[in-house]
């Protein structure tokens, strides 16, 4: 570690402090035709934004590994563990902020370009439907039901494409599925799948009703909308929409009352549907998506076999979706929790004498929940603060291996500032999500 190297006096350095180079967008590397080349790292084109972010990450990792090995430390700080640690933390914080800025630029560019992908995917689905109708029509011939289904698909795709264009700055057709934390919402995605299926089915029935001339044929179509036929579908549709609304309300209330820590993501990802905020696979989310997806496919097959009525979703399958939704809701309500400080001790180095806590000493804060899910990036870690009495102390970044030994989810190490008056003071941690822990009293000796 850099601190240990500085204490031993073996850290390299040139004797002069290196000045931080401010983040500047490089001039676009263009080809003779005026197009940006593949080596461009500017922020004016999508490729340049991605490459700029990648280079910034590589530079940060290289700098972190150098400082962790004790390289690049100024000679004037080599014999001051506290000063060298603070210098290393400041250098990494500045580099982390440059990486975070590049990441935000890349996220904005990807979000703006997503609407084209949603439009292409929508019309590709229409093409697949057309191909399937043509292949199946080879055996039984073309029918009015096939025409109605294709026209309904074209109308639905047109509406989705228009919505994607109007919301092109927010991810196109996926804009309603992106939560306030800039992640794709699992509950909204499941509800949207059922809503799209129901809307498409109603469009097909309406077009078939408009194309039928006989009273008996129209009566059959009207009977296809009876509650007895579509009760299962309507139940699942209402449940999924209610789950989406309830989850949004629950998360919002828990965040406001500091019972849940939420950190905004750089950009939405498809993996958000199956993982938690930290990118780990979530059982509740996975089972909800899988069971709901299977039920949607089953309902779509029933619709394809009987396009003149609402899909008759069996109650056993509807009950399975209800159980899955209940499990998802329970998991959402149980996740998270407020960070807590359990104990505070003096950080004793090997060979140090036993002594009370004094100003200038390092203290180790032990607890849980100091690093909320999704806040493992260096820029988020550098935002953590410990309140020692009335003094706010930023938590120093201590590089170690491929990450950081401080801060950690269960332990934090900070110095007691000299501005703290001797006596009883209270320790409180403020996480990157802005959530405060409980107050823990300690005694600072004179």
C-alpha cells in the first residue's frame, strides 16, 4: 500500500508535486473526408465518447496501481503517513471525477441513440410476424384474421415508433421503463409486456369487427370480449400494473425516510431487469421476469390460435403469476436498510503503544451498509464523509490491489482532525447516497 511505503521511506518520487491535468476534450481525429477516425477520443461523436471513457478508466487503473505500489509519491511526503495518504486520496479523487464525467457523457450518448434501436427492434418484430403469417398461410390460405393481425401490428409499431421519436432524449420507447435511478425497472417492464399484449389483442378484435359484415360473425367477436373468457388475462394485467405502481411508491417512501439507499446509475442496461443496483443477480427479479415472460408467451400463442377472442389464460397460470408477483414485492420491501455504526476503535499500527484516542490519530469505524449497492465506483466512494463532532472529514481512498481497502462496506478509517476539541464527541457516517447513520459517541483525550 502507498501508506506503508511512505512510512518506510521507500516510495519513489521526484520531489515536486505533480499538477493534476484538467479534463479537456481532445480535438477530433478526422480522416481526410471529415469523418471521425477510430482513434478519436473526443466528446463530439458516439465512438469518441466511448473511447474517451475507456481511456479514462485505463488511466485511472494505471494511476491507482502505481500509487498502491508506492510509486509517484512526492519525496516531501514520504515520511508523513497521514500526509501521503491524503495526497494519494486527493489524486485518486480527481482522477475518479474525470472518469465519472466521461461515464456520464457516454451514458447520455447511449441513451440518445437507444431510440433508433427500439424502432428497429419494433419493426423487426413486425417483419417476423409477417414472415410467420406467410409461411402458415401456405397450408390453409390467407384469412381476414391474418390481415387484421398484421394491420394491428403495423398500427402498434407506428405508435411505438412515434413515441420513441418523441422521447428520443430519454431512451426512445424504453423511456417509460426507466426509473428515477436511471435503471430499467423490472416491474414496469413486466407491466408493459402485459399492456402491449392486451392493446394488440383489442386492436386485432376491433379490426376484425370492422371487416365483418354478418351479424352472426360480429356477435361471435363480441362474445370473445366476455369477462368469462378474459378474466385470467385481466387479473394478471391489473396485478402487474398495481405492482409497478406500488413498487415505485414503496421505493420512493423508503428512500425519503432513509430506509433504502439508492444511487443513480450512469445509464440503463438490459441487465437491470435481472440484477440489483450492484449488478448482482437478484432471485426475486429473475423469477418474476421468467414466470411473467412464460405467461406472456403462453397468452400470445393462445391469441395466435384464437384471434377472435381474448386469450383464455388458465387460472392455474394466473395464480402462478400472482405468487411470483407477491415474492417480488416481498423482496423489494425487504431489501436495503439504513447504514449503522456499531463501534469505533483507535486504529493501532503494529508496534504502536496502547493509548486513548487523540486528535491526529486514525480511528476505525465498524458497522454495516457504508457502501450502498451501485456505489462501488471510485467517484462514489470519494463522496463519503464522516462527521466527527462538528467537523466533516472526507473518507480517504486507500488503493489496494485491484480496488480499495478504504472505504469498505463494513469498515472506514479516518483521522481525527485537530479542530476537534477534547472530550466526548459523536461520530456519524454520511454515505454516497446521502443517508446518515446513527450517532456513536467517543472520548477524545487531551
